[in-house]
C-alpha cells in the first residue's frame, strides 16, 4: 500500500509509503488517503500523525500523471486535492506533521494543514512552482501568509527558495526543527502527550482558531465562541475530572469524552 494507517491505541499515523517516488502523490494515493482519513475517523483517536517513509515527506503531486495539454487543472485541484487539504485541516482530533526532506506542493499543503509541524533540520520546505510555470496551490498561499506574512510568502513564491528545518522554525513557519534521527520519536511523544489530555477541549480550541483565521473575528466574537465552547465542554467527563482533580490536588485522568 502506498498509504497506510497505523493505529496504536488512541493515536495513529497516516504514512505516505512511496519512498522510491519521494512520496509524490498520484491519483491512486488520493483515494487511499481518503480511505485512511475515513478509517481514522472511526477509530476513536485522540491524536494523529502524518508522515512519509524514506528520504522525503512528500514531493507534491506525481507529475508523471500530468497531461498539461489536456487536463483541467482547475477541476483537479477543486475535486481531487483540495478536499484532502480541507479534510485534514478539519480533522476532529489534534494533528501533527513529521516532515523530513522535500515538503513541496500538495505535500506542503498537507503538512501545513496539520495543527503542529515538526521538521528535520535537513527538510526542504517551500514553493518551486515557478520553475514549472504553475501557481502555488493546496492552500499554501493562506498558510504562508498567516504564518510568515505577505512579503516572505511572495519571496518564496518568486524565488523558489526552499527553507531547511532550522530556517522554517526561525521564520515561524513550523513549530520545531529537530535532528532527523529524533524527528519521529519527538512527534510520537507529542502525540502521546496530547492524547492523554482533554482532547474534546483541544478540538474546540482548534475550531475557534480556524474561525479566527477565516472570519477575522474580533475580541467580542471570540469571547462569545469561547463561552459557547466552554458550555459544551462543561458537560463532558473530562471537564468534571479536571476540576475535581484540581480541587483534590491530584493528576487528572482524561478520557477524551
């Protein structure tokens, strides 16, 4: 299988497993990814890692399948790749990308659609689209502008410059840069830690942050959203456990419900 779902208790990994092609995504992999997302939704997860096998995270779309004289690029993005980005961005548990080597095109979009991005020091992150006469896609305009600003986003687009992990961290594009040998262990440790937390509350925060970004909400609107979310979460077992544990001066045991 070129895409695999590996479930370990309350955490799971979706693995791009086409290393001989730098995990470039073809149409068959799009179908496999969709199926893995669906299976993950039904697996009672509390954290999800997205990663790639081999030397690359994902080198983007597999252009060996491209037919530039005949294909409808608009519909390919709208109907094939964009739904993957949205599905990952909206995935109802905390998500973590573990990025090594090239992270380009749809691979960049998938990585930045995750809530947290850890990358190897030798990662290659950016937008080489100008080299093939194409427009940056997979939501990367939104992700780049939100994280590094318009001036830096356009610099990467115009120049095709690729950032290594340390540069991407310094620019605020990713969360952490790590030695490649430590990357997966650190991502798994984060996923395990998050999965022990009040993940229902985490997901409410994820939704609020998404709405702030997309709707440019002001303080009053955010206060209202927080009140609604807190009201919903106050009816969960984790809320009751968290408050009780605080009152009793003990460590809470959250269950994600």
